C-alpha cells in the first residue's frame, strides 16, 4: 500500500528557522528505513518559518498513529515550533 506522512512545523524567527532547516536536511540524509521510498522537504512560499517534510512509504500495513521514523522526527521538531502530522493514503483503484 502506498501512503505518506506529511509533517509540518511553523517556527518564529530567522535564526530558529535556519536551525530547523539544517535539522531537516541532516534528517533527510541520515535515514534509510525499510519501506520508505522517498523523502521530500518543502518551505512555505508565503509564510516565513514554515517547513514541511513528506515521507513516502510503500508497506503492507500503516502504523497507527504514525511510523517510528515520524515519531522521532516529530519529537525533534517540537524544539523549533508547532508541529502538525497527517497520514495520507493512496486511493485503492
């Protein structure tokens, strides 16, 4: 099953935003997890301090409420600001 985890963090201040950006960059290059097919990082175009990371998965089951990788990432991102996490599933055709 194909699914993704969308994790957003909103930070205040350019210095904290840069720390968050660096944290996400290191995270992207440090992880190699079974079932993880891709990681994409985005920055909010209109609002300074908005960062997002999307974890793309292909696994038989979806862990509830989130993957261990997402738990670790969410825990690390909370030091920078408000964190939001959602799981999205590809429709069955």
